[in-house]
C-alpha cells in the first residue's frame, strides 16, 4: 500500500508531530488493525506499545476455582517436549515466557520489563540482535530467584540435539548471552525482521529453571523429575498431574504481576470430544471454559440457547485449504510417485486449476459448517492483517467453470465426465478424518460432479496423515492424491516460517525422505525471490509487500484453494472473561482472566 | 433320543422328511415367520428402492438442512439438506450385506475352530486355543490400520474399489469377531462329546466327522445362533467405525451405522436423523434374532412339537 | 487336576511369548507416528521429527526392538512412553482404580441383570415377560454405546440436570459426600455399558437355559416332585452355566482393557482411553504394555474357564 504516505506518517509519529492514536486511526481506515499499526510503528523505529489490559479485579485471588476443559488432555508438562499445542497449554499454567501475544497480536510483557525497539536501543538497527531486560525480583515457585542464567540455560537445553527438544528449530541458530543478571542479548546469524520468536509465546518461549534442569540436559533429559511436576514463575503453582486426564494448580501468592491471578486454583480436565465439551460449558455449566470447540455452528447456536455459556472467537491466520498436486500421483518414477520428474496430467492445464477453484462453494461451507468460526477468503495468507493481499478475489460459479473447461477442450464424455486427449477429469481428494472436513469434501464433490469432474473422496486417520513415517503412502507430504485438504496453523503473528515452506528448494521428494515442506511441489522463481528477499528485509512496509506478492503468485497459479479463514472457537461460561489471542495458545494470557461478579 | 422320536412312526403323525420337518417346526414359530417376511421386505426395499425413490443421495441443499419428515423428504434431511430416505436405501444395501456376510464369516470360522479345538485332545486343540487367545488380545485399531496399509490397494486393484473394500470389510469384521463363537462352541463340545448319546454313536462306530455333524453340532447350536444374530448388529455398527479409520467405504457413503454416528451430535436439534437409521438397524436386528430363535427351535434335535 | 493346571500354566509361558511377539510386530508395523502433531508446527523442522524418531529407536529393525522390549520386560521395566515421557507402569497404575471401579461395576450390573432375567425368561418361553425382555435386549444391542451415551447425557444431565457427565478423579468432598459423588458420577457410564452388555448376555443365558430345560432328566426331576425353584437352580442352571462361564471368562479381561467409547463419552480416565490415545499417537510402549497385560488375562481366564467346566460337568475330562 501507499508506501510513501505510510513512511511519512511513521516519521511524523517519530517526531511527535502526529500522535500515536491518530496514526492507528488512519491505519484502521485503510484496513489495518491497531496492533498491526503498532507493529509497523515498532519496526519503523517507534517503540511498540504494550497491549492494553482489560483486567479489572483489584486484588489477588478470591475468584474460586477455574475449571478448564481440554478435550485433548495434555500428556506432558515440559513445554520443550510438547507434542502438540495441548502440552504447551498445560505447561503454560506454570511456566512463562518473556512476553506473549494479546488478542490483537500486540506484544504483552510477562517476564521482561520493556519491549525491545530500535528507539530504546534494545533492538539492533541491522536486525542482527535483540536485548531483553528482565523483571527484577521474580521468584520461581520454590523461592529461588529468576535470572538471566535461566534464559541462557533454556537456550542451551533446547538447542542440544541430545535433549530432543521440539523447540530446537527456534534455538539452534541463535546465540544467547548474559549481559548481567537481568539482561540477555540474543544474536542472530543474519538480519531477522521477526525477532520475537525465542523466549516469546507459549509455543517455544517458556523458560525453564536452571537449578532444577541443569543435571538433566542432553541425553539425560527424560529423567528429570520436573518433567512431570513443573516449577515455574507463573500465576499458578503445580499440585497434581495425571497425563491425558487432569492438571491441578493453586494460586501463586508471590506472583510478579499486581492483583493477579484472580482465581484461587485452576483445574484442566482432559479427554472426550469437542461437542460434549461445548455441552459441559455452554449447556450444563459443569466447566468454565472449553478449548477448541470445532463443532458445526448450528449445533453451537442451539446449545447457546441454554444460556449458561457462550462461544468466544479469536482471529488469527489459520487457513483451511485445498492443495493441488503439480506432479503426477499415479505414475511411479524411480520408486516415487508424485515425482518432480512428472507433470500432473490434468492440473498442468491452468484452466482446470482455475475451474476447480471456482467449484469450491466457500459460502456454503461457511454456512453449513464453520458459521461464525470462518471467513471466506481468496488468500492463502490471511494474517496478520498487514500481510493480507487485497488484490485477489474468488467466486463460486459452476456454469463459468464448465464454460472454462469447455473452452480449454475438456468435453463431457458419454458418462458425463469431461475428457481431453483420452485423459478423464477424475480426481482423488484426500484429507484427514475430521467431521467438518468430510462435510466440506461432500460439498466440493457435488459441485465438481455438476461441472463434469468426477471426484473420489478419501480420508486418512490424522495420526497417519500427519505422520513422518517414510514407509506410509497416505501422509500429506507424499501427496499420493490429486488434491488434499488440511490446515497448517500460523502460530505467531508473522508469516515468515509459514511461507518459507513453499520454496522450490523445499520440495518433498524421496531423496529428502519427504521431509521437504513444499508438498504441492510447486516451483516458481518469482516466489522464491520474494520469500528470500522478505526473510532479511528490515523495512516493514517493503517486507509486507513481498509477502503479499508471494501470496498473489500462489493465487495466480492456483496452488492452494483457500476454503476458509478459520477463527479460534472456544466456549466460556457467561460470567468468565477469558483473554484469547488468535496468535497464541489459549492459556498464554491466563493471568488476565477473571470472572465478572 | 431325538432321532429316535423322529424315526418312530406313530399312527396319528405323518412322517416328514428332515427339511420339511424343520420347516414345519419353523413355521409354527409365528414371530419367526413374520420376521423372515420383514427381513425380506427390508432387503427388497433396499434393492428396489432406488428405482422407486429417485432422489439423489448426495443432493446438497443447505437451506433445506435438518428438516423433519415431509412429503418431499419422507424421512427428513440431514444438516447438508441431503435426503435421508434416499441415503438409507442406498446405505441399507451395504449395511445389510456387511452385517449378514460378516456374521456368516465369524460364525463359520468360530464354529470350525471351536469344533476342531473341542474334538481334539492334543496339540491341535492347544494350538487353536492359542490362536483364539491371540486374536482376543490383539488391539483392533492398530491391526486395522496395518491391514488397510497392507491390503487396501491390492484388493482395490483386484476387485475394483467397491468390491475390494466390501471384501476387506467383511473379512475384517468377521475375522475379528469369531473368537467368542469359537470359545462357546469349544465349551459346548467339551461337554457334549462326553454325553451318553455321543458315546453310543462312537460305540456304534460313527466316524468323528459323523459324530460332530450329526450328533454334537446340532446340540451345540444354541449359543452359536445367538452369537450370530448378535453379530449382525455388531457388524452393522462396526462398519460405521471403520470408515473413521479410512478403512471403510469412502466417507460419503451413507451406511446405517454411519448415519447414526453423524446424527448423534444433532440429537436434540434433528432427532429424526437418528431415529430412522436407528430404527432400521433395530428392525433388522429384531427380525434376524427372531429368525434365529425360530431356527434354533426348529433345529433343536431334542424338541418335539 | 492340579497336575493339569500346572501343565497348562507351563504351556502358558511360551504361548504368551508367542502372543507378545505377534503383538509387537503388529504394533511396530502399523502405520503412524508418535510425533505426527509436530508435522504442521512451523517451529519444528522436519529433521527434528526425524531425529526424535531415531532417538526413540523407531528406525531400528523390528526384531531388535522386540528383543530390547522383551529383555526390559523380564527385568521389570515396562518401558517409557514417547508421548508422556514417563514410565509406562506409572501411567497404567494411575488409571487402574478408575477402570476397575467403573468398568467392573458395569460388568457386575450386566451379570446381575442378565442371569436372573435370562433364567426367568427361559422358564416361561414366549410369555409376556420373555417377549418384553427380548425386545429390550434387541434395543440394547442394536443401539451402539456412542448413541445411548449421548441420549443419557441429554436426558439426565442436560434436560433433568440430575447427574454430571464429566467424570473427575478429583472429587472435592470428603467422607460420605465423597462416596455419594463417586457413585453419582458413575451412574451413567455404568448404566450405558452395563445395559449394553446385559442385553447380549441375557440372550445367551436364556438360550443356554432353554437348551437344558427340556432335557429328560429335568423332566425326571420335576416328575420326582422337586420344587420348580430347586429344579431350576440345582439342575438346570448348573448345566446351563457352561456357555455363561465362557462368556464371563471372555468379559473379565475387558474390565482391565476398559471400554474405549464409553470412557471417551464420559471422560473417564480409564485404561481404555489411555489405550486409544496411545494408539492414535503411536505410543507403542504404552500400547504394548496394556495389550500384553490384557493378553495375560485372556490366557489366565481361559484356563480358569476350563477348570470351571470340569467342576460344572464332571464328565469333562482334561488330560
């Protein structure tokens, strides 16, 4: 967008000629949310504002018990071993990062005192280092002081391959050094526009106490007794843990945030399914909060008539998409199907890809399945807002799709299925097993049939579909189907890791044991150039423009057909005031939760 | 005893051939006759139904979702507005075929293994009981995943997508449910083979096969028939869980069990959705069970009517 | 007899060894991955997932993994869960009391219903009582537990608000109130599971009774003037017990194995839910331990059933 204008406005704010509020208002007028305007300011050299808090209670405790219902119960409580977000959620009750993300994608300080910026000198102008100041006087639950040593230790712990931490990707390439007891400096090997990855958020940022883990680094990591009984700095102290079933905690009377937390104890119950979790919160009120309620909206609307609870939504950047295979899944070359040496027999014709995109009835999918939890979109990249393209569009039009196919020479055969040069428009459509996904499949299949495309549906158990098992043909990276549908969550308010997956160097092949992340096997030089440039581009406006360009290239080539921009859906008791961010784990802002009396 | 009674001609009673005798006894069991008729109607309905009720099974109309029974949709619609009657007719073929075929597989395998184990006094008996114990202890889910992984593509290639999957499902359901039958048959055999009439037959020089087929098996059939009739219901329901493993028919195939499963979350909004498939399963189960009861009474060698 | 039992126990050792080998191979060959959830986490590079597989020995040859497992098992080491990163025996022990309480009660309920109803129905075949009992039994086993469970929740929790439907091991009460709460929250799962099993068991009991009730010696006993009740209990039931004992011996190991669907619906932290979540996340050590214990129980109760056959029908001889 209006590059120059934005730049001059940032300058005005910097000099104090324009007030921050006015800037944010102007940005809102062009479609940018406040937090993103803030982020633009931060990267443009203006200090990032901390997210405002809506927390009302004026004293610590007194809120009784908080009963949380996670239908997938956490199975371990060491955040660096988490096999899923559920484990990060559980650990986050006790452990804390330096900062987290609030509902608007603003950074919110937890164990740090200042948000690093170029202005306050904590963020290097070249993007190669960031310095964090730690809150003084913070104590671990066992009374030991929290210090810079704990951060350095957490880094060493996570980056050691023998520890087998899942957060190794975040810590492997950076260097963390202690400046003094309350200051650490993180150095990056190259300019890093998104510097808020290590020690930030519940995903990778939770800090471990050195004094309890020091003896259990590397190959001894699994023996640490604290893997199952965490000692953190968080608002609640650990009481009990039964894997997959129950976590209990009590208030931390020495918590470092004023008047927090509100609840005297917390309980996280696991197991069951999403629908009955919604019932237990919304209909019977047995629980205060239900996590990740992926349920048809009709069902939720009906439950809400009961009146004890309601659904809560948070906007993030998760996109449910249909990916198209650019290689031929039915031909085996050198022991590998979907080989880069082949071209997809049908999708090599752009008209087929475009027509297919026109046959995905996003409005019906929204109406019948996602409802309030979805937004229709033409983009693969749907957040944060400043990275979202306004240049794209979508439509659902069976006649137009049919005409497009006609024009491209795909004529209906005797059985009503279109064909050209002896190739029939028959498509295998696979996805993971999950109610909403099977319904989406049905809706897409029907439209395709009307346009003369035959669709065979296939669904694979999630644990197989998302497996890295080299021997299994049904995994999504192998992509032995024509199209496949799922989502890859965008777990932080920045698209860099997300978009890097589709570089042409990252194609999943037999040679790299299908560990490549580019499963559509789409190769585009312009895309590669844009992504690589964005990776080190420190100018926030130019960087956003690069990601928008990358998204538009995907759209032009119909690499992905975005089905739905999905929102987080949670269930909460009517009087509970949960703080949920689309950019963070559900428990990331737990210290700000309270109950309206 | 039984054979004697049958063979002794009395002045008032006509002698029937064994098959007619069986039918004569069966037909006295009114519920069984009605049930056989009911089952026939069900089978006819799912076979002929599509030619009479010509609504498409996958015609989506979201506006008309979750409607109760009406003239346009006698059984109502599901949440995507698809016609439940059409789906039930289509799915009924699969459900009934899977239920009956899987039951036959499990009863046949179970009876065979149980009979062999019950007659054998040596290593064979131990071996077969070991096999039964093994199958009882196998966790079904990983086994199913393994089977899909190993055989799906091969069977698909050999018998076509529908036929291949049908064979796989029947074999899987039947193949994982024969163990209770085998144990029951063996237990019956252990007891019956020591009874006087079997000993008498043995003393008269009846071969082991003749002992089993003519004397022991007919007396051991009671639990087998019960297990078989229960298995039909279990197989219809098991089929629906298989499609959640990607093993069953494609996810859009509306079998009865699958319809019931899909309907469960809408039970308070659209009870009709669950009511019809649930009712269909129930009717099929009742019919098959009464037929089983009738057969049992008819085949019971000891009962004289 | 004791010699027979001893010999059977000795045979049980190699047969369990064989079962364990087959189990292990099935589990190891079954597709899936304990770290599949990491696949879409952008922070986790694929090579990390591969390194984890290597660390937990998932890439070793299967026979080697089996030998390791067997060796550890013989030393009393049940293994180490990939997913929870804790010892498997601890995980199982944590869940055992709840499983025994809920699933055990359901089995007892099933027996308490099935045996009297089946016996009484058989004494008056095709009477009104028999017809009603049969029909209810048909309803019972034609409706799957996933369905009846939700129906119960809708009636007793949502509409009537009598019972809680989330089972918790952390009941916040003491003394008699604790007992009361424990019973209250178990009512629905026990009823759902117990009735489902009672349905088929009733049919078996009725059929087994009918088989015996028409035999000559029963008629003889009746003719001798023995009372109806006495005939039923002393003569008919004892002989009809063989199929029933078989069924019970089949069911008891299931008390340990848990009930996957029912546990899922009511969020009961039993072994069934541990097993299913471990299977879905391919946590082989946990699945292996649970199924192996289950296999031991299957073999043991098969043996017990055989011994009981001999007691019920002294003519059954074992050599």
